[in-house]
C-alpha cells in the first residue's frame, strides 16, 4: 500500500446521510481533506438489489480512487452490508476501505453482552441480516430485534424533519411491540441521525440511540494512526462535494454540517 498522509479521505453514500459521518470526521480530524460523493440520482439504495448496489459502489469507489483518496469509507449501511467485501477486493491495497457497520457492532462490546438490542434501517440493510449476524456471532446471548423503516430515507431527503409528518411515521414504525424492553437502538442508516432526537423522544429518553458518526470517525482515526497516515498539514479548506443529481436539500444540509460555502459538482459517470 503506497499511500501518503496528505491524500484525501473519500466518502460516499446514496444521499445526504453520509454527511452525518463526514461531519463527525471533520470535527475529529480537522486537518483532513474530505471528498464526498452523494449518489442522489439513485437514492434510496435500500430498495435496490444487492447486485445493483455493488455496481454503484464499485463505480463510485473507482471515482474516489481517481481522486487519489487514501481511504474509501462506505458511509451507507445498505452498501456496507451488500458491497463492502466486493469493494475491498476490488480496491485491494490501493486504499483503506471501511464500512459503517463493523465499528458500531464492536462498540456493543462495552455495553454488556446480554439484553435486547433494536436495529432499524432500510430494507436492504435489514434483509441482509448483517447487523443481526455480526452481533449474535460476537455476543450469542444478545437478542437482536430488527425492523426495516423504508420511509425514513425519502422522508428525510424531502426535508420532513421534526414535524408532525415525521413524528407520525416514526410512531408508526417504532410502536412495534417487539421493541419493548430494548436498552439500545442502533440507527442502521446514516440518514437517521437527522431524526435521532425525535427517536429519543419517542422512547422517552429511556433507550440509548446509537448512530455511527462519531464511532466511525474514531475508528478511522485509529486506522490512520496505525499506518502513520494522519495529515500533519491543514487540507480542510479544500473539501470537495459531488452528487449524481442536484437537490436543494443536499445543498442545505452540506452547508449546515460544514458551516462554509459548499460547491456541489454534478457528475454522471454511469453512462
């Protein structure tokens, strides 16, 4: 692996969700340059076939390699579940490849190996069984309750946050009796932190709600330190944002998270 510390960190997701992870990375590693790709033309990934998600993920990873990224972070739970192994094999030693599932599963080790844990995500993530399988493999006595919540991503992408509509949809999904008695709820989609506070209120702040942002950022920091790849210089004023289709909501959220003027460049490399 012939990488250098001054190279950027590549991040991709189907839309704005990965910006929650990018924001955490920016906060923890302010000297790192971030190149972000939001595949807004194809969102949501959750209702796509695994084969299709793998194809999108390979194409985007190739783009991030062309941008000389030292790390390719799959900031999408559906793509992490469906495409991580294939992308890792495809990239080889040309970059560090990370997903957003494994760091969260590892965190559960510090929360006791018993009890009842809930996981919510897209249909693709939940149907893959990735969280359930990884958690029960490491912690056999832990009960995992999984539920697909497919309306959350389009709801968030359309800007329905902290209002009556989103409250109603959250209530419809999370009223599932199987969630009774959970001590932890994993937000298995990087869009969901945008409604985290609403979810916490639904559970009356009695359930720990985990999103991957800070967890993944810490794991990325650890991996870069291990390989002496933390950027000693300041490259953070050169973040780049690419989308496959322009949306006003993506523009608004990117500006909110990065607190700066953000230029979105639309790219079409599918044809």
